C-alpha cells in the first residue's frame, strides 16, 4: 500500500505527527508522576526533619 507520490508528503507527515502525539501521550504521565513523587519525597523529608538543603 504505497500512496501516490503526490500525496506521500501529506501521508508521511500525518504518520509522523501521529507518532509524536502518541509518544507525548505516553511520556507526559510518566514525567508528571516522576515530578510528583519527587515533590512528595521532599515534603516528607521536610516534615520528618531529614531534609538536607543542597543550597544553604
């Protein structure tokens, strides 16, 4: 199933955009969870008194 040459740019750019959107949909929750877990660990360390400020 090879598209006509005149439509190839449209078809392959659509595939590319689709791949980028799907990758972003997978990556965004992973990055959000990582950031949220780091914030929770920092808050827990602050509350328990174990927090060591790297920039005093």
